[in-house]
C-alpha cells in the first residue's frame, strides 16, 4: 500500500503477497524461503513504483478479514502485511497513512477522506488494527523514481538466509537498477546496484559471479554519471582485477575511456580503445596513433568507402540487417569512443575511423554505432569533400536508424552531428536552433553529458551567428546556458562540459562588448587571454578556434582591420578545430574580409600578399555558395564588393554588390551583416567624396546595429 504524508509519497511493502481471506497473518520469522524470494522481487519493484507483475501498485480496499491475533506484533495495511511496530514507527505514518502527529476527528473521519472509515483503536500509535470495510484512503501516483524512495522504502536485506535468496534479491536489485538507469534516474540506479552488491555479500563473486559482474560494471557507469568517482574507481579496479574475458570487462573499459576523456587524456583514451579492439581480435589501426596520417591514406579510404556504399539511399541503409554479433558491437562502440578523442590529438585519424565503421556496418549490419558512422561520414562529405547533398542523405539514414528500438542512447549525439555539422550547409542556420536545444535535453536525459554540452555550445554559437537580437533575447539566454554548464562541469569528468562552458563564455563576452556592458579594453583583453590559457591547458583546438573567432568578430565590427590582421597572424589556421561547423565557415569569411581590407591600405608588395590570401578564402566561400549554402550568400556578395574596391572597378558595379549583400542579408535574417554591409558601403562612398550616399548608408547601418542590440557600435558611429 502507498502510505501518504502531507509532503511526499512513500512505499510501505515488506512481504511478498496480500493476505488471503480468513487466514491468520504470519510474522516475518515465519516466512518461508519462497516468501523471501518473492520479498526480494517486490522490494526491488517497489523502488521503481511497480508491482511484481510490472503494474503500478494498487490500494487494496477489502480489509474485512479478522486475520490479526492480538498477541502478534503485525497488522494489515491495505492488504499488505507490515512486519512490526518498529517498521511502522520508521515510516512515521499509521495504518491509514496519517502522520502520527496528526489526530483525526472523532469517529475516524479523516479531514480529506471521501467517506467515514468507522472506528479505530489507538490510531496515533497503533499496535493493533481493527479491520474495517470500505477503507478509502487516496493513494498518490508513483511516477518519479528518486533516491529517497530507495533509501527509506526498499528492504535492505543484505544477508538473506541462503545463497539462493542472496542471488534472487541481488538479481531483483540489478533489474530495478537497469530500469532506473534506462529512465535516466542515475542516482537511484547507483543506489540499487550498491544494494545488490550488499545483498550478495563479501563472497558475492563466488555466490553469483555473473550478477556481481553486472552490478559492478553497471554500478561503475552509474557512479561515473553521478560523479561518485571513489566508488567508480573501486568498481573499475575490482572488475579489471578479475581473471575474466575482455567481453565481460567491456562495460568497465567503456567507463574507463570516458574517464580518460573527461580528464583530457585523449591519447590514452585512443590507446586504450585500440587495445580493447586488439583483445577482441579486431583491426586496431594502432600504427596511426604514433605517426602522422597521410592525406593519401585518407583519399584511398574515402574511395573504398564510397565504392562500398554505392548509390544506396537512406532507406536502403536503414533497412540493412541488425547487427547481432556481440564482439563486433563492442568493436564498433570502441571506434565510436575513439573518434571523440581524435579531434584533440589526431584530427586526421577521424576519417579513417569513420571509414572503418561504415565498412563494418555494410558487412555485419546496423546498430547504434552505425548512426554515428553514417552521420560522421555525412559530416565528412559536407566539410571535407564538398558533397552536402550526399552528406544530408547520410544524416537522414542515421536519423532513420535512430527510430529503431534500442538506439535511444545515440539521440543527443546524432542531433548535434546532423544539426551542427550537416544541415547548416544547405538549410537556414536558424532552423537548427530548436533541434540543438532538444539534443541538449536528450543528452541530459540519457546521461550523455558530452553530447548535451556540445549541443548547447553549438546552439549558442548558431544563435549568435544567425543575427538574432543581442538584447533582450540572446544575452540572457547565453548567461543562463553559461551558468548551467558551469554547474554541470564542476565534476572531474566534465572535461567536455568545461570546454563547452568556456565556449559559451566567449560568445557571452563578445555580446557584452557589442552591447556595451563590457567596455574596458584591458578587462576584455585579460578575459580572452584567460580563455586562451584554458584552451592551451586543455589542449582543446575547438575552444581555441572559437576564442579567436570571437575576437575577430569584434575587430571587424569595430573596424579595426589592422588589429584583425595581427590576430589572424597570431592565430594561424584554426579551422581544423572547427570541422564542418558553421563557425569555421564564419571564420573563413572574417579572415577573407580582413585580408581584402588590409590589401586596400597596403603598398604594392603587401597588397599582393594579402589579396592572394583573401582570394583563397573567397574561393572557398564561392564554392560553398555554389553548392547551395544559403547562409553564406550575403557573405560572398560582401567579399565581391570589397574585391571590386581593391581592383578599383566601376562605382556602379561596387554599389550593386553592396546593395545585393544588404538585401540578401535582410532576406536571410542576418541582421548583423546587413548592418556591416551598409557600413562598408558608407566607408567606400566616403572615400569617393560622395557625402549623400555616405550619409544614407551610414543611417541604415546605425539603424541595423541598433536593432541588433550593438549599442557600443552605435555609440562609435554617432
């Protein structure tokens, strides 16, 4: 029965079955071995709010049987026997679910009861219960699994009477823990796994090695998720110290790699992942962890993979046979984990990992890791091989596989790959915002902190780049997300979340400078230096790239192209850390604009140097636009106008380019670049001595900057 208090629901179940009519109740000491087995099943089921048959707990209303002898210290509560008065006192509620400090009205009528329940005896501290008919006590629904329920209501039978009892109760705790873990209740799962280990006892490995292995392995993962690192390390060492196969230790190896990645030890994570594959008897590619991967080897792998895929559609790929070979499944999971670390220590290894996963999928069948393989290949097609349409088809295949049963854990990861690395190549940038937020929520739900953090970072970056107003919408949202990531990244496993927090801070800092709430140049410079120091300490090239991009945005918008050029020289080519993201494309545009503006003000020798660099970046953007990238159309028109200025083409042609850039930015919603285009046109006509056109374009620039929320920029222009 569910005993109700004024604050929270509690489960009060300590025997295996309801009492049969007319039979005397038995004390706990009289329970048989079968009773103990059923007790374990019910106690575990109670922790997740289910009956033994998997249904929600029911309140039994017929209590008419006089089954409690006066001399026994047990009583009937809604058809479920409670072992003793001590148990009742521990729960601090009486037989009708009323707290002991709450006295009912005379006659047994409860203040919130639907009907009279007749007389009661000693209701505030009962040792006996007078059976009544038609008891009606509202039972709260159990929909949330939490640690309080487990700690106060699961019967902690650490030492059942026999080995069979210990095995049965531990297995019940294991099943309940797995159910809790699947629903995202990781604190509760960790508690249930711990309970199961206690139930097996100190010699649990000898009593039931298989169950103990699962309790330790899943307990290590749950402990990792809730940042209980002492327990996690203890369980990892316990499992790895056993003389068992790599397949049996696989779950613990998986957790160990996640821990290494959390500490930023990506090279160690890669080595460990390949070592596990070697023990599984699978290809390791170990040689490429110690030497530079050649571009030729990537091109050869790409050609082989394209040939293997042929012209298969998304539907055909999603309908491949399901992978059932456990060894291959483990090998695919290792590659999935390895590729996460590739960006930090060996970016060129990433394509070869993806190619191997694709070919394995085609040969053996699809599983959750196949989603990652196909989406990753789609990102390669977009970012490296210039085939965004085919890349979109691979993303669609991954999304179709994701809809199949058992693929849920990949939801958040596939969301950020598809929305953050693929869809923006041919779809409006703003269309990715809501899906990325959903991906963050899904990651938190399934305990995928890394994927949740990446979704959140991409959402913040896309929100800034898409030209949404900095105030009142964007800035408060960035502050909220920065605080959220800061809270989530306090753990030692939060390496990715820490990097994500810093990336959000980059765009928050840039926004504050544009809005005018951070105007001290010295403080801003110090803040960026601190972020760069953090990126260097974490060896995080993606964070470093975002920091330089943010600084470059400020230099360009405030018209300081001399400092922008110096910044580019200092940064070098940071685009390798941006693989296929829109921020990498934005950096390319800002760099091209900086080079062309620098060439306009240099002597002949330097002009040729910077023009060449500008043309190289412009060529990339032209190619992306030619392949239907709608988010760069206005950027290309701005660069065409600035190139025309550099080459001293006719004024009418130059103005036409500026006008086209302004109109395209307006149509596509890039308010900040609409303002920038107007400002650049105004500067051009100022140099031509055309005061009328200069004033007209400047007025429109101020209006757009003001609408965007860049009040510091408005102050600079007025």
